């Protein structure tokens, strides 16, 4: 049993979390969100088609509203209501593929079994496209709002209070959208009793059955990569019936984390790891997708590019564009183009500023950025906040020097900061946007930027690119972390 003083101290908080973080609340919220998005997509499509001259009565479509249940069933089958441990890219992939398959089935059944003049093909097409957009969008918005709340997700017990356990706790607290709320930690080392990252370390691993029963826990994380395999296997076998879900954190830091598949090799566990972005086939897919989106997107933003150029010319003297030498794929140097956001004599202004405020020099040498940069013009501040200063890099993409999504292009002075990860950087094209830009931008440390670049290269997929491009628009609108 838990010691009386500790029990009195922890029991109310743990019970509150265990009771409030009910899976039913998370699942119900996600189901309601999907139904709202699906309904809005269907109703909008019906009325838009009617407004464009459709000759049917909307009641024809209201009669088939029970079919919304097919989407809920389909999303449930592919695990979209688990509420935990789905990466944004994986969730987008499952949502898009499942939505498309259901619409194909509905469309095929409708036009095979009924008169094709009854239901409009245009309505189905618009509803499908709107669903592809609205379902992931509303899910992301609701998760962002609800994930920090105590009732969202599942309480989880962490086994191991070492370095790995600390990393797990820190990650789960920093990213509540994962859906796992650490409520207690168990470790056999008595010296680690107390608290880790604000989570109580309350006893040895043998206390797991008691905590599981008291708090009705269904999730546990084994974060003990330094422990012998026999010990880990023993823990999994002993507590496998207590927890419906046991997540094992292996000693494989730096490996891919997305799209890894477990393989049975005659009773031996094997992990198939494919770094997609380094393979010829996926590289071709990325190039084709990038070229198509660049042409379409470039034509759409052309008027905006012209307006930005005029504003820069009226704001301060100097050229409209600014080219800076960067390191590209294979170490090839190229000029990355941007709208000029600094005064023409920016280098002189910076040096004078650093001499006047030597305490700022440390920030500059650490991040190669200044939160309050004296070189930036009035228009430049706005361009940087919205990331519009990088629109000219679409030209670099068309020249094959950059990609729409990829690691942040770096200069020679930054090579040493990448360390042994620089070789990985050289294997892919740098990008206009990337995980760094949608994960805090300039509010992140340089070490975190390097880790995000590494994560992107090792875990690339088309869905990850689509997720990053979509989130880039939202981040640019919010202008958070940009300077």
C-alpha cells in the first residue's frame, strides 16, 4: 500500500485526473467535431450547387443523413478516435484516405442503384473536397483548444524516472495534443523519489498493480532503455494484463519514428525502418508535388508579390530583392532570394548596434538572429512577421535549388552547429518552410531547429509535407515567433 502521508498528498489529485480524463469525453468530442464538419461540408455543397443552377430539391439529400454514421464507423476502424499518440501527418493520411474511400463507395452505390439524374455529381465532388479540408481543420482546432484541459486524453503511468523517463514526461507535457497525461512515476531507485518535471515519483515498479486498480489506468509507458532485456520482458509479461496499452520506449534515439513497421523474423522482433526522403521513388514524388504546387501557388500569389515589391521600393532605398549565399543539397552553394527587409547598409548598422549593446552579442552569436534587429525596415518587420519576405524563393524552387518543404537553408558559419547531422542535411534540398517554421520559429533554440530538421528528413512523407504547408499558412497569419 502507498504510505499514508504520500497517499493523503497524492490521492485527491490522482483521483481527480483519473476521473476527469475519461476516454469517453475525448472520443465524444472528436465524434461531435467530425459530425459537425461532415454536416457543414454536405449542407454547403448542396446549397452551392443549388445556387449555381441545380434543379433538384435539397430534401433529397436530407433523407440520406444517416449515412454520416458510415464516416464515424470508418474513422473508428482506422483508429481516429483513439485520441492518443497519432502524429499529425499520420492522422491526416488516415482521414484523407478513409474519407475518399467512403465517398467512392457512396458515389458508386448511388449512381449504380439509382437514376443518375436524382443526385448531383457536383454535390458529391464538392462535399468530398470540403470534407478533406474541414475534417482535419476542425480536428486540429478542437485538439488545440481541448488538449490542455484535464479531461482530455488518458492518464498514464510512467515506469522509469531516469533520463528517458524525464524526456517522456517533458514531451507529454509540452505536447498535450498527444493525449497522454502523466499522473505518476514508478522507479526502483529510492534516491529518485519525490518529483520529476512536476510528476510525483511515488514508489518502486511493483506498485504498478495497485496504482492501476486505484486510478483505473489503461496506459503505461516503460521508459527504461538501460535496463536488461530480460527485466523489460518480465515487466511486460507481468503487467500486460493490467494495462490495455503498454508503450515501450526503446534505446533507438535518432531513428525514424514515423512509418516504422514491426516484423516477425522467426520469433525475433525486427523493425523495418525506411527513410523515405532518401529513396529515389519518394524523391520523385516530392519533386513532382513541389513543382505542381509551386506553379499553382506562384500564379495565385503573383499579385501579392507585385504589391510587396512596390511597398519595399516606396519604404526605403535599395533593391527589391536580396540574395544570400546558402548551402544546398550536396554542399552546392546557391543564392536564396528574399524580399529585402533590411536597410541597404545593414551590416554597418548591426556592427554599431552590437558595439553599443555588447550584451546582445551573445544572442546574435548563439542564434544568428536578434529579437529586436535594428537593420529591419518598417515594411521589413511586416514581411518577416507574415513570412512574405520568403515568397521570392519560389524562384529557387523552380530552379531546383530548394523545395517548398525541407530543412532551413543554412550558411557556412552554421555548419559547426549542425555537428554530425550536417551530412543528413546535405542529402536533401532545403525548404522555404519546414518543421522549424511551424514549431515555434525563432522562439526555438538552434539545437531544437537542428533536431526538427533531422526529424523531417528521417520521417518524411507526402502527408508530412501537406501538414507542414497547411500549418505554415496558420503560423504566418498568427505571426507568432517571427522576427
